[in-house]
């Protein structure tokens, strides 16, 4: 076993039963979080979310051009994001505009971007 693998695993198997019990009692339900992270784990939807964060509101056609894809593909991703509670839409005449659902989504993205930039800077050192 390489030294890096040995450093990732306890050399003896033990646990603190009281700590484990306490954590399990307080652990929140994670199932409702899965769709949010699943949606943002897709590179196309993450790019859409970042574009919406950057500009605030974009019509489906603008999103398609940002992604360099079809309107149908952009619309599919936007509709999924809306159904998962990450985006909202409004219709103005023949155009449909999308924006991020609320400040929470913006915060998730901003924190993730900050984390990624810090991690990237650390790995360059």
C-alpha cells in the first residue's frame, strides 16, 4: 500500500459510540439536498447558473448562445432547473426570461466559486 493510501485510513478500527450516537441524532435529512447538488453537478446547468448569477436574467435564446447550443437544449436545462427550485421564469410577450430562484442559490454558487478559487490557489503553491 502506498504511503498516501495509508495516510487516508485509520490503522486500527475504533469509534466513539457517544459521538456517533450524538451526530446521528442531529444529522439532518439529506435527501432533499440531493436534487440541488445533482442539478449543479451537471456542467451545462452549472454554466447556466453562473450566467444567470452574472447577468441576473436571461431569455432562453441568450442562454442558448452563451452555451453555444440549441434553444431546445437550453430550454430543457432551464426547465429542469426551475422544476428543482434553482431558477424561476417569467414570460414577456413571446420571450421567456429566467433568473436564479433566490438569494440562497446565489450564495451556494458564490461560496462554491470562492472555495474552488482558494483550492486552485493552494494547489499551485
